[in-house]
């Protein structure tokens, strides 16, 4: 009786875990897609513009202020990337756990099918 309840539970939980796994893989894929540099010419133009701004400075104090602003901006971006990387590590860990559960229950699930006859 216990084995039948476990089998029924696995019939319900396995598709659910598979669905969650597919959703997490999709989210991971989509969250990394936007990190691809597809507009390299636009980025190069932006970099050239920033270099032009630096070359145009004549006052050292204004240059220092501009540089400090850029360093602060880079720090914010670095923190954001770090947070996103942490989220991705958690998602990957959850996916690994789900895959291990799905793999471990695969044998038990297929054996219970043969016992139902």
C-alpha cells in the first residue's frame, strides 16, 4: 500500500519538478541572452564619446570629478552583476537538485509500473 502511495506521489511530483526545471532553464537562458554584446558598434561609439569627453577636460578638478563618477558607476554595475551571479548560482543549484531527484526517482518510478500489473 505504501509503495502505491509513493508511486502515485511520484506520478504527480515528477512532471511538476520537470516543469519547474524547464522554467528555470528558460529563465537562466533568457537572463544570459541580454549579456551578449550584439551592438558592438553602438558600444564603440559610446566609448569614443566618453574618451572624447576625457580629452576635452582642461580643468583637473573637473576631470577628477568625472572620473570619480565613473568609478562609482562601475561599482554599482559590479554589485548588480554580483547579485545576478548569486541568483544564477542558486538557480543552477536548484536545477542540479531537481535533476538529481528526477534521476534518483526514475528507477523507482519505472519499477512501480511493472508492479501495478
